C-alpha cells in the first residue's frame, strides 16, 4: 500500500531552536525516504525575506521540493490560520502521491496548529479593546498576555505591539468562548490529532548553540549581505514600521539604517535577541512529550528511527 493510501498519513516533524540544523536534516531524510518538505516558519512564508530569515537556498535544497516558502506578501500580515489551511492541503497532496511529508521549522505555534489539531476561531477585531490596548507599552501588553495565555507568550515577539494586541484579542475571545461552552463535546473533538507523527527535536548544549547563533549571524551580515537586503526591501516599498513588526533581524538592521543604532550595537542586540528567541522556542517545544530529542550529529541514528516508524 502506498503511503498516500493510509487513512491517517504518516508525517515526520523536525523541530528545534534556530541554528540547530533542522533544514539540513530535513533534506537528508527527504532524500533517504522519498519525502517533500513543508516549512513551518512564520517569516519564511514571505517573499524576498531571505537572508534575514535564514531561508534555505536552492543549492542547500539539493533538489528536494520545499513547500510554503515565499507564499505571502511581506507588506501584509500572514497568520497561523492561513498557514494551517495551506499546510494541510500540502500534506494531503504530498501523501496522495505516495510521498512522505516532512514538517520542518521552529515556529511552535505553526507546528502545533497543524499537527496537534488546534482549531482557530475567526476572531473579529475588537475596536474598543484595541483602543485601550494601544495606550499601553509593549512591556505592559506582554505582561497582560502572559496572564491570559502563557503558552502564546512563550513564542511571541515581546517587542511587537501589533502582534501582542492581536494575541490578547484572541485570548480574551477564547476566554469568553470557554466560559460559554465549557467542556462541550465539539470542543473535545477539535483536539483530535489528525496525523500519525514522528517528532524529532534537535538540541545542542547552550554554549554550542550560542556559538552557532553568533557564527551564523556574522556570516549573514558579512557574507550574505543582510544589511543590503534590508536596504533593498525598503527601496521596494517595505516600510520601516513593517520591518519593526517583522522583528529580529529586520527590526534591528532597520534601526541601524535609520541611525538609531551603531553597527556594533546592532550586532550585539541581534545576538542577544536571537538567543532569547531560541530559548523561547525550546520552552515551547519542551511541553510536547512526544518529541524525541537528538543532537544534530546523530543523523544516522535518526534515520534508523524514522525507518522503523515508517515500516511499522
């Protein structure tokens, strides 16, 4: 029987913090097990955001198809519900051809939305709530979100007021819904996991991960010209405000280009904030007890585990 004929598709999920080697492992497994890769990265969905997001290059793909890269306009917000819909379609399409879907990425919310069967209600903007929240600082918004939804607070950018306000809006709506529909059967049905998933987590000791983050950042600035990419995006119409919303590399490089930071300050700030982001990623993924954790240098062992999972 072809893999695509299974009632519940088998899927490989490769997760872990930034710079842990997820993409290289995904390509290796795809070549070994006839797979195609579906990205689970909240910024790599955007076109033209390449160096700043650490997007895999054509050469690094080694001919393996990668889905859900470059599917969104960077000038508008792409959300988790949109990702969930597109990614499910890709899984079904890949499975129907007898290929192995491999989910690869570090955005925990995207991964869980897809593979944990989370349902996202369509929450309309609450203008009155937004008016009140817009008067608060990012620190105050982040504190409020932690009280409402500590799991979402673990992965969100704490310096992005727009995302924080939207997350609070959704959390408050979810709170009202829970009170109204406490313990309903429909709610329980929504938590059913739709796929048979083998979870692979890549982790390194803190000192080694910090060093990899630093080396990777230096290469993106010097070799791959990350600053030039941000300049080019701005010339093509991507506003400084939007770059602030896109976070991390785009936020701090844009501040350097606006004269708000020196080059040294930009690098130091980026290194600190990327490391904090990696820690938030690990906090999120550690909640998932189904994940099997491996160091990146155990690719051969991982291959063996995947082979057993697929043949079971």
